[in-house]
């Protein structure tokens, strides 16, 4: 199942979730501000995935993030 890591406080995350809902794509949402466990999950992804190279270099946040069985991406177009 698709996992989406983001925050309900992030407009980009909210927009992405709306697009997924409109396409009836099922997902598990992990809100990084909901718990320390969720934040740790996000930090592990951010620290280890190549799609975050530029984000890390620029000291960005990098949400929303989309995780499938095959890939991790910051581009919703790769999911839709």
C-alpha cells in the first residue's frame, strides 16, 4: 500500500492527499507532527533515500513523500 509522509499543516501535503482521494488511490498517511514515532520514521527515510539529496543539501523539509513497494519519491506525478 502507498504510504504518504507529510503534515496536515503543509499545503503541499493537503493538496497531494486531495489528488489521491480524487483518484480513489488508497494510502496510509503518516503525519510527521503527530508523534515522535512518525517523525523518526520520516527522518529515517529523509536520511537514507537518494530522492532527498537536494533537499538535504538545501536544508529543506521534503514533504510530502510517497513510498511504494518499488520506490520513494517526492513527485506525486510518479504515483498518479
